[in-house]
C-alpha cells in the first residue's frame, strides 16, 4: 500500500547562497589584484639594478659633494639619479655637468647581468667629457 505524503515539489536551487558566493569571489579577486598593482608600482619606482659583489670596498667620505649617480640596468638602459635617459640625452647631461664641474665624482651603478659593452659605453662618454674621478658601486 502506498502512502501519499502530499504534492511533490520540484527541487530548487538556492539562488541567494549562489549570489553570496559570487560576490565573495568577486571581492577576493578585486583585493588580490589591488595588492599586485601596489607591488608593481613599487618596482617601477626602484632602479632595476642588481649590484655585483666585491671582496673589498672603500668607504668614501661625503666632503667632496654628492657624486653623479649613473645606473645601467640589465638591458643596457641608462639612468641618471634614478631618471631613465636615452644615449643622446645622457651625453647632453654629461656635457652640462662637465661644464659646471669637470672634477665632479661619477658613480656607476651597473647591473651584474648588464653586458660589459654597456658599461664601457658609459665609461667612454664620461672620459670623453673629461671626467676622471669615476667609481663603480658594488655590494659587500
């Protein structure tokens, strides 16, 4: 004998729970990508140079004035005091610096993965403009 319990209802999908899960995932991905952008912006502000290591280095006193800092990244791009420059703009800036003070100290921050030719090009331009006090920066 079969017992009737009432009218059978078709199964329902809980739409409210599904919408809550979708909004939760949306918020998670929005927050996760905002953290990634902050890290990317921080990397854009830093000079992309990994300095090579040296066994011995000298401490230089700051009495002679601040050196002109020239950076060369792994791809050979040139930076002066953190600003990226093309070769011609770099040459013009060196001319201006040499006219103002030809005895100014120059510090080259070359990436350890940079090709030697890029560093030599910077050294050649510095020597061409008459700079003689040139140093290479390394890590201890």
